[in-house]
C-alpha cells in the first residue's frame, strides 16, 4: 500500500466515495476501511509524485500519508549491501574509512603542495582544494578557477592522491571533470538540480554535502538526482545544519550518520571543519563522526591559517592533523572499520591492491 | 571603527601587541583600550572580508566583532529613501502595494489565460507562471521550459501585465530575459552566486526569495551580488524559513518584513503560498504580511488546483482571490499603503499615469 | 481507525501475525491489509498513550502512525463552536478582540497606575503586570512578589480592568488566585505540568504562552492539562519560537494563529512584544497578528522604558500605543472582528452589556 | 571593558554625550572612541543585568555588546581546573568517565532490580530511575512517586550504586533529597528557576539537562542558579535540541560537549537515549559523545522495552548494553579518559579507594 488517505471525522459518505473514485481514476487500487471516528482509504499501485498533493485537496480529506519513500535508487530497500566505490584504487564505503584533507581554497602552488604532502604523510587518502569558492559576499576571494584546477591536478599526480574540488556551475562541469577525480557539490548547491543532473551524466564520483536546511530525505533525493542519470558513484556528507545554536557555525547533526546508513547503501562522510567553524573543535567532531560509524571525514588543513584567504579559523595545523589521524585510526577500529591509507589499507589488506596509479 | 578585537582574560601583553601590529599591517588603525578584565582593540579603516577570520586566529584573541554591515549597496545607510521600481509603468516599492499572482507552473495555454484573466480582474498587477521548476524529486514534473515562456509572454501581452518567472540555471538567463519582464530567483537558488551574477548583468528586475535557512544578512548579501553588477532593480521576498514547526510547510518569518525595511531601501514582498503549503492559510498570511508593511505579495492561484501538476494544495481559487484582494486593499490603506492595479493606482492617483503599455 | 502500523518491506508473515495478536491483546481491533510492497495493519479502538511506543518495537514494524489527535477537550472535533470566555464582563474569543496591556514588571505604584490609565484610555481591556519574573540570570531583578500583586489588584479595581499576572511556582497559585483575575503561564513554564494541574483546579482563566520550542500539539496538550482538571477557561498565546534567525529575539510564528484556530475552539492571542524584543517592531507584529485573525494581543507598555528593570527595549510608549490601538481596531474590522473596550464593545454592541464591575 | 555601545552612523554628538552621561550615571567608566563611520563607547565596571537593555534604548544607539559572560561561578575564567565531584566515592568529571544507566521510569521492583543488576555488571556506576515523570499528555503514565523513590533507594543500597532521579516540583525537593543521591533537572524544567533555587540550597549533586531550545549560555545560567545558592556540585547534560530535522526525536548537539568544556569547569554528560528516541541509534550517539570528550552518558536500559510504560522504543536491551560499555571503555581511553566502575577506576586506580558505602 503506497498511500493512505485519512478522512476528516466530519467527512460524508459522498466525500469518501469521491476519494475512492479519484484513487481509481489515478490508476491505483482503493481500499477503504471505516474506523471508530474516521474512514481511511489505502491506495495501492504506482503513483506519480503529484498524487499526494491532488488527493489532499478533495473535500473531507484530512491528510494523505505516503508509505514508500520517494527515493528508490538511493534506498537500502532496493540495494541492501553497502556500496563500495573504487576511486583510483582507493576503496570508499563499507568498512573502509577515508580521510579527505587539504586547504579550503587553492591559494598558491607552495601552500597546496606543502599541505598536500603533510596530509598524505599523516594518512589522508584523498586531496581536497577549492578552485571555485561560493562566498556569501561578492567582495570576498572567489577562488583561482581553472588555474587552481591545474595546480590541483599537478599535486594529485605528484602525491599520488585522487583529488576532489567543488563545482558550483553547470557550465564548469566539463572543466572540473578534466582536472579533478571527484566532484564536490557544496551545501548551498545541494538543491541546484541542474548541476546535479550534469554531474550525474559523468562517470566520476560525486560528493554531496547536506544543505543547511535539508532534511535527510532531501539529501537522499539529491543523491537520487545523480543516480537517476546513471552515475552510481555517490557519497553523502553531513556538514552541519542551521539551528538556533549560536556557539558554532553550524550544528553537526551526528545522528544523520546512522540514520543515513540505515536508509541508504551509499557511503556517509562528515565535515567537522565547516560545522565547527573553529579549529579547536574539529578533533572532537571528527572523532565523534568516526565513532558514530561514518565512512570518512573531510578536513581542512592549512600550514598558515591566519593568513588564509578563506575559512582560516577552521583549518587544522599539519602537526595537529597527525595526532588526529592517529586517534581516528584507533576509533575506527573499535567500531569495526579500518582507515584506508595511500590507496592501500593499513595493515593486512583484505583484497589484492592493484592501485590506480600504475594504470 | 570597523572591527573590535576582544582579547581573552588570559591574554598577555605580547598577545595584545601582536594584534596591534597585525591590525596595522592590514592597513587599519589600531585603538587598544584596557578594561577591567580584558583588553579590546578597535580597528578603523577599510577592511577586506578576510580580515575578521585572520585576526580571530591570533593567540589571546577571544572574538572579533564586525561593526559595519558587510552589505553596502543594499543598505539603507547608503541609500536612505525607499527604492521605487518602475516595471512597465507599474510602480513597486515605497507606498505602492502590488500583488503578483498566477499559477505555480505553466501547464497549459488554457489554464494560464483563465487564471491570468481572473487575477487581473481581481486586481493583481503582475503575472507569475513557472517554466523551469526546481523539484526535490527527479521524478516530478519539471516545467515546460521555453514553450512555457512563450505562453507566458503571450499572456502578458494580451492581459497587459508584466510577467515574472523563475530562472534556475545561468545558461537560461538569456532565454528568460527574452521572454519575461522579471527574473525570479527561488529560495533554493538564493545562494547560487553565479546565477545572481548573471542576472546582475542584465537590466531587468530581479525578485529574490529568501532561502530556507538564510539569515536576513544572507538575503541582503544575495541582493548585494546583483547590485554589485550594476543592476539596481532588486526586490526581496520572505517566503518562510525552516524551523521545527511541522504544522505548515515553512514558518513565515513575519518579522523579516519590518527588519528588512529598516535595513534596506529595497522593496520587500512576502510569499504566503509557499510558507503555508495549503490554501486555507494563505489569506491569513497574506493579510498579516500587508499589515506588517510589505510592499506586496506573490500568490499562487489555480482554477482547478486538485489537478495541478505542482503545488496544487496551496493554490487559491479565483473566487477566493477576489475576496482576498479586497481585504488586502483595505489593510494596505490602514498602514498607509495603496494597492497598484493594472499599472495605475486604484483611486486617486498621486502621480501622472503614463503606463508602460502604450510605449 | 486510531492507529496504523506500517510494516517494513522485509517483514515476514510471522511478524505481521505477531503485531495482529498484540493489537488484539491491547484491546484494539486489527485490520491487516497487504499492499504492493508492504503490509499495513489498522488498529481501531480506545488506545492508551503508550500503545504507539509499544507497537513500534515489535519485529518488522517500520512505523506506527496515530490518526486521532492526542488532545480531546481542546480539539475542535469535540467542541465545534468558538469558546467565548466572560472575564468580569469582558468577552474574550469568537469575534471579540481584546488587548491586554501594561508594564512588563510591576516596579512601582506610580508607574503601574500611570501606564494602566494610559492603556485603558487607549482601549486596552485587561491590565497586565508581573510580580514573579522568571529571569535567565539569578542576578537580575526577580519581581516584587506579593507586594506587586497587591498593587496590581488595587490598580485593577481603580481602573475597572480585569488583571493578569504570571505564576511560576505551584506554591504561588493560591496567592495569585487571591489577587489577580487571570493566571499567565509563561513560555518557560508551558510544560511545567504540576503548575498546569494546579491552575486547572481553580476557576480563573489561564493564559498559556507557547514555549520557545513547543509544537502546536505541545501547546494544545498543555491546554489539555488545564482542561482535564475541570477548568475550561483557557487562552493560548503565540509568542515567538526559537529559530536560527538572529535579527529578532524570537520568530513570531504567525501561521500558528490560523492553525490553532482550525484545530481548537479556544481563543488564540499573540504576544508581539516578546517576539520582537524591540519596540520598533511591535506595531508591525501586532497588526500582523490581528490581520491573521487572532482574538487579541498582549502588549508591554512603559512610560519610561529606558529605566525599566525588565524588558524595557520592547515596551511601547503610551503615545505610540494610542496609534497602535486605532490601527488594531481598523484591521480587526476588516477580518470580521471587533475590539472589546472596557467591558463593552466599541460601537453597536451585539449583546446586552451587563458588565462585571457592578456585581 | 564590560560593555561596548555602538552608535548608529546617524547619531549626533548630543546622542553620544547622552550615552556617555548615562554610562557614568550607572556607575561605569565611559570610553568613547570615534571611528570612520560610527562612534563606539566602551563602559568599564560592575554592571547590573539591566544595564544593557537600558542603554540600548537611548537615541542614536545601534547595539550594545556585552563582553564578559553573564555567568561567573560556572565559568572557566573564574575556576580553571576541571571540577571533579565525589559522589559516594565515585569520581565524576576530569578524566573520569561514568555511565548512568537504568530504566526510564520505575515501574516495578522486579524490573528495577533486574535492570539495575544488569547495568552494574556491565560497568555502569550510577543507577537511574524516574519516580516523577513529566509527560506531554495528561493521560500518560505519570510515575509512581514516593513509592518509586523507596524502590530506588532500596535498589541503590543493595547494588551499592548512587542513585539519580528527576525532580519536577519545588515541593518535592525534600522527599527526593531523602531518597536519592542526585537530583536530575529535566529538559522541560531547565528554566524552572524556583526549582533550581531549591536544589541549589541542598548539598546533593544536581544533574541539569539542556532544554530543547536552550543555548549554551542558557544552560550555563541555569547552572549558575544552582551555584549561586552555594551548591557547587553541578553536572550539565546535552540531550538533544529541537531542530527542523524530523528523523530523530531531537538533534544531539555534539558540539555542545567541547564548547561547554571550554567555557566551564563543570562535568558535561550526554543523553543519547532521549536524543535518538529509538534504541538502534543509541550506541552511535553514545560513542560519539565519549569520543567528543564527554565525562559520561546517561542511558536508558530496559529488559522488556516493548511493554515499558514510558519511552520503551529508546531503551537499550541489557545484552546490547554490555557491548556498548566495552566500546565506551575503549573510546574513552583513546581520548585520554577512563571509565569509572562500581566506585573504583577500572584498572590501576590512581587514588586510594575508600568507597562511599562503608560510611
């Protein structure tokens, strides 16, 4: 039964009949059932997304409840096992824990390589760096664009790390595809549906951050947009929601980690840096996320954060990142996970490592 | 004084000196002042948006407060009088109250013209209709695109009403410019900065809806994006924010109306339809908005909402819209406003009416 | 049908049978119905509040939906007509609009009488004043207690206005009963259930403010606590909820007015003062509330607010209150309401005025 | 400097002078400083909580910022080292991690003892059980009152565990003091200030849960209420806040753990059970809290949750609690903490164990 129409206590027999008729007209099978106070009508069959809205407006209808989830390809009901991605030999999802790290924005060749080297040595497996920066002020640094992408590609090749960078405009999908290994969809673009459709037409992994006001279902529907175009390589990331709490930039919704994993087979990451907004809080949030079962974290690291052009206050120093990685590895093991390092698992690899770099 | 750096109680004299030096290095004039528990350092001068982030990370710093607002062109400090737009002879803003009405999506020629005629007769001055629909499900009706735009243009010409339609992709700005009189930026795209930049380069009015999780400052910064490109014809619209309240679709933040009007010279509208999510609540919210001083409302009207392909439950029926318009006119007058009808003011026009249609 | 148990897609026939058996054991009649993907089981009959929780835990159960509302006496389903209270001859609810006004706290005899006289002359029908002040800081002014109550009673008698004051402690219900005509339950005590039970045992009207994080159902359940004890004289008040919005103290949830009125027969007021937190915003919010159909507003007025000991910034000056009352009267009429003044309706009384003061 | 008064850009020299005079009149030392656009005035000295409100209302004032926190005794500025409580020999706070466990409500002697034995064996150090239950419905089970307290005391004595139970009414403080070892103040009573004052006058530890809409500062102010009465034995507990997220009962604000620990010396716990609302999520949230550095967790355990009279769906089964305790111990060690068991530390006790039971 896909839909349940709850009639008002005051609904007449005619109202009920009208709903029954309309349900049938919509191609669904109606199942009316008279209760103590109210009648409810089940409606079985394949419905269109508009069905609920239309039935809700019939006279005497109080509420229409949807039983099956609006997402399908993202749902664990349709794909029970964890999806494990292979990104240039790095396995992401399932028992594998990966840390994506790097500077917020690509500012200079020097800083990118310095930070990249440091995070790789500490155990990060994927390199991040922003070339197109969505900024709330038109007067803020907006990123170095294609020039930044070139530096990122170079750094990825030299450090033998897959790279990820944000894409904010459907017109940039092609150039980002050319230079980076993964697309990042930022929180502000989580419901930029045309952008989701464009990256959905490619074959590179898409890392979708939850919007500031997005529900779990909204996030799953955004993943569904990408999946619906044939690109099944999707990662979802909790990065903090907007609440009344003023003490941090955003409230990291730690419950989203187990809830998403229960509903979907896709890997779930957390972003402790943007949630915290200040580096002192990053380790606590990162460890909390891994303890809650996340498949990884994306962490901003900067060697000289008080001169960074973007989000410096939340960037962790390379030295502290080393300590954090050690704790992450220990916590991951307690919850039955294992950190993936440099394209290999840390100790006994449970699979032959072919790597993605030799090819 | 543009910035105030508050030192921690535990900050040393060296910490204070380091901040003073850095403030000077950033081109600002430092003004240290020792308090009972803490020292604060004022910093006067033209700062870049990164300054606050950078100072916050120096040792001993507790907090950096920004005194001047990050938006300038949108601010009432820089432009005291209300901005009044002239949209094909229709005056928007200041004492003029305008109602934008029409169907959510452009579904068919017949419905668009039927609803358009009805809302014009009832007193609406601008015609709305969606051709590109951002939908949370990839399986929902996505709008009729260019074909819808053609119908909208035709309807506007026949009814002699300016038209407004949503644009969701920077690649569509050109085609929407060709067919419609105003750009609508939807809530989900309020921080699609590239889209804002594109419409900012045109000379047609931009109607920006507040995002579900956007603060008042965020909304003003999005207006600033458009203004910064030279397009000064911007309207802001409160359409409901996401809160814990589950009884309506979104919580109409009625306080945003007077707060925005205090901070900015730009006209402020409200959208009672999307906030309510059901038509029974639309009149109460629309009247509340006008009573709170809004320069207008955007209302969805449909002649056959239980067969609408999009947002039917919140569409008002044409008959009820007539009653609502009468009440809106009365409430507007109480708060010193006056409803603009068909390019003319209702009763005694306080200005010569030249109209926009004869030219 | 009171409950609907939705089984998981993976539920076995045994799981279904177990739920059916348990429903029967709980004294309800089970109605299983097999859908395309899932089975649902309706459960008809009188349930205890624990039933839902218990059924949700059975194996194979995905969700248990409750169809009938948890509140009964407060619900419009059980009492269709608007409740109209008679408070010393003042009619509250239905078409009657009443403004409660006065200082936040009772500070001195002089200010209370001065403000009381001013608000009565302007048209307020009920006098407010706090004697027990719940303050977030233990170091703030906490109110004058019994001494304040004595002043309030004296002022009410002299001005011939019913009085309302907040009660925060079950131990104070008796003394407040003795001195005031109405109990106010503040937002922070909306779920102080023992306090609700105590005022529910009296026969004086109870004015319940919505909590900062209370849903509409929570508020109705708090009203239900009072009603369940036999006191049917309850008024509910929307006073702003806590959201991410930082520009006002609380976000006035204007939609709560029509939603509460749809669900309940009890009068609904708004509190523009606490929502706004600053006086400049009070008129816009007050008018919005009346335009949305509220049965009244509670407004803080102070003759010398910059020396007030509590919430001065939100107190309206007596002169501005006169203007506000005039606008409130006009807006009330547009939405079919009528402001009640001094125990009488303003112009043509539709009922014989017996008054409460002569008796 | 305690306060900063920011003048509007439009403020006149007279406005500035008026503020300067008023600051002096209030006993503070004014420090005016003229900036590029605005003047700001620092105000040094001991201020009353009303000062900010009063200054904000003077002509030309834009905003008044408070530099020093409104809480003092709870602040780490005034008490740098972690407070470590000794509760009948159990050390709480600092490096000690304690798990409080037991049934939500005390339903029967049998279940209380069965669950108590199980949680003690698994490593919990404090026994919880509710005798007075605040329920949103007046028709729900309200707890067994004094009878429940007697059972709790008996169980604590037999199991040699300190006990904690909720108090909801100032009139019950005496009886709860007699029977239990710790007071719990529930989320709905966090700002029941008279209740806080009453427990503040006792010498038993007070465990304060954060309210659904309470900021970090609100929680610290509630702690301050207790501390201000001379009772310095306070624990604060994050238990989930109300946000738009519908997938869990409340959103566990994991960031509150490090933020509270940075601001205050008092121990910080988390409550994964009430935040989750369903048992499957409890382990993830509990481990996240410990990983984030919490001094402990309060967990609901029930041997037969699908027949529990209160909050059954979130109660963990005794068997799963054993596993959870093992993981908690491991995670605690990674972050430098150590779980306290049965009044003793687990392995090498760093202090002589005298116990609290022999005395």
